[in-house]
C-alpha cells in the first residue's frame, strides 16, 4: 500500500511524546525481563531516533550508546539510502550483542531496513530489538529483527499523517536543512 502524504502537519505535544516513550520503555522492559535479555547497546538512528533513545535509555537505566546515521541522499538526481556513520563497527564482531535500535517514526521502512542490513553485515550474531515512537502501517515493521515495539500505530488513511515532535518545527518538516547535500556527513 502506497502512503499518500497529507499536507496537514500536526504537532506532538511533549506530554504525548513522553507518554509514548514511557509506553515503549514499559514494553521493552517487560520483554527483556520475560526473555532474560540484557540490552548491551542503545542504537539510535540519527537524527530522528536520538531523543526517543535517550528517554527510553533513561527509563530503562541503559547507559551504552552506539549511534548510527542512515540517510537518504540525492546525488546527481539519483536517490539512495546509505549508512554514513556506524559506531558499531568498533565492536567485537564475534559477540552476540543485544541491540535496541531506536527510530522516531517508521514510515516506508527503507531507512530501517538499510540500517538493520548494515548491522547484520558487521555483527552477524547480534540480536536486534527495534523500537519506534510512531509506526505508519505497523504491519510493515521489519521482519528480520528479533522483536518490534511501537507506541502509536497509524494505518489506512491516517498512515499518511505528518506530525512534528516537540523539538521540531512545522515550517522545516518538508524542506529540512539536514537534507541539503552540504549538511550530509560523508
């Protein structure tokens, strides 16, 4: 199903964002407890996953972070999604780490899929738990992770709803400065 993006952009108040990250933290904590899993690293997908990752890590008392930056970029009118920064490359490739991959909004899944594939390529024994604040079409969450978590699911006509988190600005949503080629880390 192709998402038709709405031109209406709603703001997510901080209290709602906090409610969602608390819900995620509770889901992840309960799953970890039941399955006797100790999360080794919180892996935020920069930029969207950075703030939710910090909230979740604080709630679950997780202290090790290994950020990853995956972005779609356009060069010579060709668009591709690339991993630009991967701090996981510094880890021992033979260990079975438990990773909590965090994203703000799961939309098409392209960024998450490229990220998961990149992680599995360098850490083949890692167990990946994926968490996002909002999942557009939650039935499309990645299948090649060990467990998916989301706080708010949007399906059908609501799947195209655009919104901004408390630290974002509506006027930058469609044409954000971090998408400009000169601001992309190569």
